[in-house]
C-alpha cells in the first residue's frame, strides 16, 4: 500500500519539475532552497519578459490555502524579485522558515507560486492556469528519490541495456 501511495507523489513531482524546480530537489522547512522558474513552461506567458517577480506563500498544517505571503502584488517588490540566470530562466534563494516567518509548531507542506511581471499584468502559471506548488519535506524525512532526466522513448528497462542509478542525497548528508 505504501508503494502505491508514493507513485502519485513521484508523478506529481515530475509534472512540476519542468516549470519550477528546486535545489535541493527535496527542500526542507528549516533549510535554504534555490527556486528556479522556466518562463517558457506552464502557460508560457512570461517568455521574454524581464524582470520577473515571484508571488510566494506556503501551504501549512495551520490552515487552508496560501499563508504567510511576504510578497506584494503589482509593485517592484524586492522580496519577490528574481535573478535572471539565462534567457527565460530565473532563480531566487531563500530560507523557507525565515522568509515566510513560520511559527514554532507549524509545518510547511508546500511552497506556492505565481510568477509575474512588475505590474502583475502578465502572469506565469501552470499550463492549466492554476497556481504552482512544490512539496516541502520534513527535516527528518527518510531518503527520497526522483528521476530527473526521463527520456520518453526509453521509460522501460530492457535486458539489452545497462542502466546506472545513483542516489541524490540532501545537502546535509553530503
């Protein structure tokens, strides 16, 4: 039963990685995380737009919907300003606990995002128009894995090929 539960989580993670990815891949509530946004993915509305701002919040154990939203919509908010890495790729590094002012006893389940231009008149969302979410993991979570470079033509394993697998460990273990 546990294995059946993990499969949908893996597929959800793979769906999101193309538009938003994080380093480390499995961010924790108390750790630093670098968030990468690919403006060409999702609805693609921010392709070629500069600068890009992240409107961010979290989903927590304390309630429903977006919470602890430190960024302000529609202005050149330095808290939401993202750094351009390459054409249409943007990043921002934060400490989840500090950036969102998470209170003791509160558990962060997901990061929540909507990306925008300065005025908020152009908005980057998921392909279906929904907000973008990225899971956050407990500090003491067991080993987590994800396939980062799947090739649609070779998603099955065959005896004629050799495959190399290796762990992707959290930064605190390296």
